[in-house]
């Protein structure tokens, strides 16, 4: 019997929510309206009518709206419902705005965190919150098969004690809390998926300790610089107490994320966790400010992208799904995106997307999230029998990067007669063993090649059940020997510096390859290189470790000795010269360097960087290959020719002098 399919899709809409508006204080308020525009909900309702999904010629919220959708009446949320999430002081403050003077409202708007008020704000906020509750109730009670709440003001930035980010009450949080309270036998677990481009700090705080609500947010983060500009949206924020593991942040590191990026995160993280959590109800905090055309969001999600994500979420919780509007500030984009989502709710098939390849930054972000969240969700492990990297039993194992360096050291000592160069540290670690190798007579060499690199790469086949590497199908990829052999062929000294990815036996939370490389390069320069006889130094940086070279030449006077700086960085972040010496360092570095990147490096994305990388990053060159070692193989000869030309030029200048 088709119980679900025969039901209509519910919709909550009330024109009274449009009465919340910014008080006009200057002519620019007319020419450049506030982004949280009252027309946002009208444009969504209008496009649904224009496409025949609802029948309401007046566009005023008719009772009978046709055969496809069913109106779910909006009501004001009660104090009791709101207080399930918000403090009494918070509620009282929002209530007080209904009888403030115009001057006090303008003052409150000025002092707030991106929130405006008028005398209608309180009622609109209660209607918005009540609409979210009612659409969820209608789905839970099987009045409708699923639902869309076209409500404003939005809610996910409103924290329990304070409004913020255009939000007065945390609509979705209030709805979820009250559904759990009022339907304890039917709804025990709720998944909230927040695809608004901003992190839902209010929703997250509301369920920080709650194992019954799984909150997943995809948002621009950029190291906490994007609104709400805190570290609370970082990947390591997983919940606390009983709620640990029930908070999943997927923070984008850059703007411009599109369909392929969101769907990759859905397929790799959202859906595996969602299926394992097995919720009884799903609420989408549906901000459309990641939509293409939204200037505040700066992302590129298409209506078809939203339809794909909705379609996947609809497969959870036996289809018990409510979509509640959050942000979205381009009126055309928000309307088209909401239309696409609504069609999926009605039973239409999702649209096709044109690009299915995610950005390299997306792949890295997803990898990092999986590393963190796999401690809590077995579905994210490589296989169900694999080791959980968060388990205490790891202390009984050896880390692969230490073993790889050990093998590398034996090979370099045997094949190239390199010896250990000691470095003094306060604490020992296997990761520091033989960190620096060099030619036995390096102090006498006139030219020295300094290679600064991460641990060698491993290319291999992974067992799908155990998550183990198939040793017979795995290889170690190390580009450094190309430069060691070239250097020794020319009778140059060699200094090999390994920068570990983490420090075994230490708390590595504050450690990074970039910081480790910077500290090590400064130490080696101050304590060794300056004391060598060499008058010509060649730096070669591989992968993230190259940042130590850039840091060094900006913080030490190296120009008299350093002839060239060659780096192979793949998709790693470009590092700019930050100098404490003089303003000419940047120009010197540009002419003395080659920085080879992947062709997919974000510095070549014209939508983000219309111009070539600036001179402070060095002479940046696009390679055809991806990955630092592949690029090294491709551009090795070009790099060697550049070095030889630099050395020859210096010799000619010396002779003429």
C-alpha cells in the first residue's frame, strides 16, 4: 500500500514574516537593500506558483493550493518552545524590540552582530520559529510526506543567549528539540544537515552535548576568517561529553566550491555517517547562499546540485524530511534553488550536473575530516576491520613515516655515502633520528645542494576490509635521489633535510610541516651552512617542506651565498616572502627561484585569481603533472638548467670582478 507516495508535500508560508525589515536610515537603504531582504520568501513562493507546484494566483498564502502541495498553517512559537533552546534573557530581549522607539531600534541594530530590528521583528521571528516547528510536526504526524518551511528571519546563527548573523531565534534547533520532546516514542534521533555557506554556530551550540542530534555542516571556513569568524566551525570541533562525535564540520578552505565538491563530501562523509546514524527524522538547514550568483557566499552550487543533495537525504529516515530556509541573498538564485529542492520533495528526479571532479582542496579537506570522524563512525574507516587511528593501542605500532625515513637513510648512506649531521633538540623522537644527512666533506665543498623534503610518498593498493597496504602492490616514491646524483656528479656537497609530517611520541596538535621546516632551516643555516666554505648554495624544496626555504631567505641575509631556490610543491599552499631584512628581497627571490605547481593548483583558477601569482611567491610555473614527485620528474631538466645558468652567471661576474 502506497502510504507515503500518496501524501502531498507540505509548505509553510506567511506574508507576515515579510514585516521584519531594516529601518531606513539613509538613501542607500533604498538603492542597496540589506541582504536579508523581506522579498526572499516571496520570490520562493512566487516561483513555485509560476511553475505550477502551487495554485495561488494572489500569492498571499491561500488555504487550498492545489493537488501537489498542502499548506501547513504557520503559528507563533510559544515561550515554552523557544525556551527549550534559548535563555529567558535572550527571549526577553527579542520581546523588548516590539515596543522600542525608532531611535532605540536603530541603536540596537548598530550594536548587534549583523542583526537588524524593527517593531515587527519579534512577531516575525516567532512565526518563523513556529513555522519550522509546524512543518516538522506535519511530517512526523504523517499529514504530509515531507515539507518545506519558507520562513524568515533565518535561525542557525542565533545562539542560546544571543542573536547574530541575521538570526533572532534558532528555528531548526527549537524545532528539533521540541520534536524530540513531544514524540519520544517515534522520533529518537534527528539529523540536521546544514548546507548554508556560513557555519551554523547557533545550531551547533544547541546540541553540543546531545547524542540524539547529529549536526553536519558544510560551510566556508578559511581558518576561521569567514563569518561567523570563529574556530567553532573547524574540523576538530566534534561535540563534547555524550555528544562527542555527533558534530561534523566540513569546512571549505576557499571560495568557489561547486556541485562536484559538495557531492564529493556527501558521498564520502555525509551519507556514510547518515546511514550509520540511522536517524528517525532529517531537517535540512537550507541556506541557499552557496548558490551560484550569491555574492556573499562566493560559491557555485547549481539548482541541480541542490536537487542531488536533497535526493540523497530523502533516502534517510524513511523519507521523513523537512527543509527549513536559512540564508541566501541573491533573489534569483534562492528562488531557482528552492524550486529544484521542492521538485525533489514532490518526487521528481534530480538534475544532472556538468562537472563531477572535485577540487584538490576538497579532496584534502574530506581526507582530514575522515581522519578525525573515523574515530566515531566505522563507516568512514577504510574497512570495518581496520585500525582506528584514535585508539590508544597505536602506541604499540611504528609509524610508517619513521620507517620510511629509516629506509631512506640506509639507502642514502649506502648509495651516496652520506653521513648523519647532528641537531640538538630538547626532546627526542624516532621522527628526529637521522633527520639531516650530508656529504662527509660538505664543509670543504664550494657548492652545496640543500634538499628540504617531507617524508617519501607511498603509492599502493589498500585492502578494502582491513585498510592495510598490499606490500606487493605498493612502492615508495622519492624524488630526492635525482638531485643527489646530479650534485655528486658535479662534485657538489649534499645536505638532505627530512621534515616529518608528525612527531612520534609528542603531542602534534600544534605541529605542522611548515612550522617544522621553518625552524629546522633556520637552525641548519645558523649552525652549519654559514660555517661551510661554500660560496654557492642551491636550495631544493619538495612538497610542504619548501616553506622553510621561503621563510629562511626572508629572515636571514642569504643573498651572497644562495644561487637558486627550486621548489616542487604540487597543490601545496604557495608561501610568500615575508622579510625582516629589506624591500629588495622579494625581487631577488623572484629572479632566483622556480616554483613548480600542479596545473590544478588554485593559483591558476581564474575565477579566484584573475592575474598571475604575485612576485612575492617567486617565479611560479604551471606543470602538466599533479603531485610534487611527478612534477619533479617532469621538470627536473628545466630546474637543472636554471641552476646551471645561475651558477655560470655568478662565475662570470666573479671573473669580471
